[in-house]
C-alpha cells in the first residue's frame, strides 16, 4: 500500500499528492507528464479516516 503525506497548503486547507502513474491512467497528464487542462475532483468524507475522490467532468454554473 502506497502512503501519501498530508501537507499544509495554506491556513484554510491541506492536500495530498496523487501519483503521476495513476493520473496518467486517467488521461489527466499531457505528453510531458504535466497536468492537462483544468480538472476538478469531488472529495467526500465517508467516515472515520475514509474519503473518496471522484473526477468531475464538468462544473455547472
């Protein structure tokens, strides 16, 4: 099991790193390995110590 460190981003948020291999499988990286375009993930807290991430194709106004 790979472990990812929780990091402080600013005073109001924290983040984790997603492995590029996983992002590549989802088609979210360009040919240079950089994030391709704007992508959004919906993060849901499921319960004690458990979250899910879901790629959102489009954001409605």
